[in-house]
């Protein structure tokens, strides 16, 4: 049974794993240590985290193996906050972490912008014998980069005794997601000078960097040498990067032609093109992408939301409402938007219109008033609800990331950088507001959404509004 569960975990066969779980219960083997640990591991790797937690809670003896499976599952599939809670619980139970757990927890910190927790773990690494383990060091580099702290990421990189292909790839990716594409390219060339050969992951990171910095010529060149010089056959991840690079750089129809030439294009490639259509307002191409996507998988809310937003931005409100009706008919549920901010080493989560305190409500009013004085005009047409313009303005001003930023301004000293993480892609209004808030408050705001990392500083964003 343990071997069978391991096989299910390896190929992601959740249904067969569940069926095997039933057989295990029938045989009375769920309490066996090896079988119990593999149940947790199988469910975690298949992304069924509620079932992984149930299997974990039923274990009579929770070893470092079972904790590793559960924490890694939360770190890779979310919710990352739960990974941090499990890490604290494990330590309070008297267990010391291994390299895999520390790497996963650091990844979780980077995913939710918990840079202070990440730094705290960094300072304690000297007490562990594997403090210089490449897996842990790569986790540190990733954590700092995902929190927008590239200087600290580079410091960890420079202090490593050996930098293998995984370490170089992590550093390249770190520069890429922070819109430092030229530095990512330099990092790649430095890697080659050191005699380290790139692998498929390296080229994914490199193409991602070109994508975020609109380096089209460089992207094509790397896509070409990947196959010709290194014999690496492009996979879905590389195709997604190229489609997104072409589309975000304004070559939307070239991106569509690239997609049409692929033997089998996935939903991720068409989704990348649909996302770029929103940036450039390409309604017809967007609808073709939307049709492809709902043919592949009609149960993803993101397709409907993007298409609705494209029609709304174009002033085609009837079409936008039609898309919303299609979403409702398909019984596809939108994921609720939320935003996290770390203040005084504590993580605070906000949802839409989630003011929490009167003090925060007053701060939001003050911010909105200042934004208006600075000429920040809200796009009320983006709100399709049948309410008046004043109520639409209120709805736009109460987005989760705005509340998180206001909370950070309230509870941190002047000059303190705010680290905010949003679970969805931020809207244009909030992006423009973030730029203006950074200028009028003289604060740096680093906001990570599911598209990229935004560095708001003095009224500008490193993404150059291409997100």
C-alpha cells in the first residue's frame, strides 16, 4: 500500500489514491506508520490538502516525515499561512526541522510576503547542521527575491560555497519576477562562464525574465539556443513564456500564430494571451482565446473574469453582462480576493470592504480624499452592479490590497517599506492608486499579485504598467 500510494503521488493520481485509501481502511492499516505517512504525502502532492490534514491528524505518531509532507504540501499548493502555523506547531512539539521543511517554509514566506518571518528563520539557521544546505540556501534566495529584496537574495547567493544549476536558476528567476530582465540575462551569462550548463528549468526562468521585462529579441534567441545548443525540447512552461512575452510586448497576433503552430496548446498558453489582450484592449482576439479556453475547461472563473473585464473596459457592458451570465450558468465560483501584509512580525489578512477597525476606515477616507486631490480618477464603468457612481467609487476603493496598504501606513513608521501580497491579479485602478500613494506618502510599496511583483516608488512602478 505504501508503494502504491507513492506511485499515485508521483503521477498525481488523486482518484486512485482515494480508492486505495478506502482499501487501507478496510484492511485496518491506516495506523501503520509507513502507510499513514504516505497517505499524507500522496494527498499533499495531489493538492488535496484538507484530506492530507485529516490523514495527518489521524496519525498516532507524527514524525518529521509526516510534518515534512504536510508543510511542503501547504507551501506548494497553499494556503501558505497554514505552512507557517504547522511549522510553529512542529517546533512547539519539540521537533527540529530538516532542510526540506526549512526550504518549504521559506518558500511559503516568499509567497505571502512574510519577509520578517523569513529573516527570523535566516538568523536561526546557524544552529542547524544543514544551515548551508543548497536546498535551504535556494529557499532563502527565493524568499528574499519574492519579497522584492534582491540585494539580500544576491548576498545569500554570493555566500554559497557551491552554486549549482538550481541555485543559478533561482537567482535568474528572482531578477526576472522583479522586472530586472537585463540582470537576469547577465546572471545567465555569468553561469555559463562558471562552466555550469543550463537545464529546462533555467530556460523557463530566463524566458520568464525576458517576459517581465519585454526583452523580445533576447527571448527568441534563448528559445532558439535552448534546442539547438543544449538539446532541450520546449515544454508547456517554455511555450507559455514565449506566448506571454510576445503578447505583453504588443505582438499579440504573432503570439496567436505561435500558438496555432504548436502541436497541442494548453489552457495556460491561451490564458497568457487572453491576459495580454486585456492590457491592449484586443476584444476580438480576446474572445477567440476565451472560446478556446472554455472548450478546454469551462470551469475556471479566471477566463470569465478576464473576458468580462475586457468588454467592460471597452464600454461593451451588455457583452460583459453576457459573460457574467455564462459564468453563473457554468456554476463557476470566483475565488474571493484577499491581501496579506506583515506588520510587527504578524500577518494580517484583508478581504474586500473588510475595514476591521474604525481607525482603518478613517485612514481609507483620508487616502481616498488625497488620491482625488492628486487627480486620481476611478474607472466607475468597471463596476457592473446596478448602483450609482458614488457607490461604484466606494466599491473600487475598498479592494483588499488598498485596505492592506492603508493598514500598513497606519501601523508602521515613516520610511518603512510595505510588503503586500494579493492572491489575484490587481486591477488597473488599484495599480494606479498604488503608484500615487507611494508618491504622496513617500513610501516604497512592494506588492506581489499572481501576475508579478510590483515595486511602487515615487509614483512609478517597475512593471511599467505592463502586467
